[in-house]
């Protein structure tokens, strides 16, 4: 792909001229396509002056931290430090119900973790990193705050993506966002030129604020996060087993803070509802819901109700974007 080869060469030059010869850079790796490709690109440009960090914010999917850390090591050969900041994030989110508020808090806490990481590095290498790499894509920018002259018509924020509109104004680190003008399919092409393994490039997108935008309302209430992890894992695993993972743009579960009446055995239950969402899309800007076979859905719903405590009702979201968005918050 010649166009992507050019984009890569251009970006490498830009990064090299932006970052001085003895300056250091940190990169937040999420385990997703965007940050992995961004890190690999910056690593190619400046080598081991790049320091990657993976933040466990307590809002990750089932076993995500273990899975991501082991693949970084075995497949990517990028040195990554894992920071467990789950207590910090969850304590700040306690009792917060407003979706935009949650996004802003998460953006702010991420930056606090990166600042602390930069400070720790300064003690180790004698130089404070000045830059932060983020895998921001064009659609993130458009939906958070359309750039002037972009010709885009959104006149106000749809959602403050945690890495764009959610960033604090007083942040010290300067941003490097090499993917800012690209769409997801272009990032996947760039990643394949950079030899990022297929297993990474094919991963479904996952929002930076993580499960916080998939547990509606207060994320810390009851056992919501743990319950959601189990439901989500059953759903996504079933999609993989059915060979549908690559056809679907994104598939996930959402925890609803709603209790409904059910019956199990001959017992009345009063438990939570979840909804499943699976979509097809080109770029995340618009989306269609995915039409599963009846048998597939019956099977998944049975697995969820039989295996996950506290769930007695499963819905399937058949709303496109627009009028809905992909995430529920
Ligand atoms: P929405 O819900 O805005 O989602 O229709 C469009 C795509 O963006 C992802 N998403 C995010 N990604 N930070 C991210 O990195 C965010 O704050 C964020 N919010 C939504 C979403 O999963 C979908 O792929």
C-alpha cells in the first residue's frame, strides 16, 4: 500500500523533528489497535527513548490485563510497564452518574497516572519525558470537537472522548498523535506495514473509558463491573466460536442498573438486566446492528442466565447509529 508507506515515512520524519535527540517520550498502551500502532511507529522513529505504560484503571474487560501484558511481551517486543491504578480511578468515580462527568474524570486520572510515570522515569533516567503519545484517530477528534476547516458539520460535542475533549487544560506533557488524520481501516493498513501482528490489528475497538461507559450510572455500585465482565466474556467468546468476530465491528455487553422480575426453578427473582450490542461499521461514525441467527442468540442468553449470578434478563440492542451511538454512554 503506497499511500500508507508514504504516511509512515512522513510521520516518522515529523516525530524525529519534533522530539529532540536526547528527549524522551511516554506512550499509553491500551492493548488496542490504535495505541499499539502509534507506539510501534514512534518506536521506529526514536527507539528506546520511548517508554510504554499500560494502565489498569479497574475498568478493563475479563482478564484483559494479563492477556495484553503477555502479548506485548511475546509478540511485540516493546518494553511495557504495567501500572495498577484501579483504586485511584474507582475511588474518583464512586457515586458519579453523569456520562460526561465520568469521561472527564477518567481523562484527568489518566493524565495524573502519566505524570506520575514521567516523574518516576525522571528519577531512573535523569531526564523528564516531555511528550505523550496517544492513538487518537480522526473520528475521535471530529466527535469531540470538530477541527476548524475540517468541513465537518457537527457543531457541538457528541461525546468527550477521554483522550480529546476529556484532557485537563493544565497537563504538562505535550501530545504526539501520529494517527490523528486517519480512520480505523487506515490504521490497520499502517499497522500491517509496521508488522504489528494480525491478532492485534483485528481486535475490536474498545473505548478508553472502558467499562465505565458500559455500566450505566455509578460504575462502583454493587457487583456491576464483575457481572458485566462475565456477561461480556460469554458473548464475545460465543462470537469467536461461531467464526463471526472478523465480520462484526464491535460486540459487547452493557450493564443496566435496572432490576426486573424473573423466575428461575420455581423461585421468583428480582435481578439485573443486561443488553448485548453488536454492530457492523466502516469507521465507527455510523453503524448498523448485527442480525444474528435465532439459535445463536438463544444459546448465548441461556449461557448468560445459567452462569452469571444476578442477571435474569438479557436484551439485544437493535438501534443503528444514528440515532443511537455505539456505546450507551
Ligand atoms: P460512539 O459511542 O461515540 O462510539 O458512537 C464510536 C466509537 O468510538 C469508541 N469510543 C471511544 N473510544 N475513547 C475512545 O478511545 C472514548 O472516549 C470513546 N468513546 C467511544 C466506541 O467504542 C466506538 O468504537
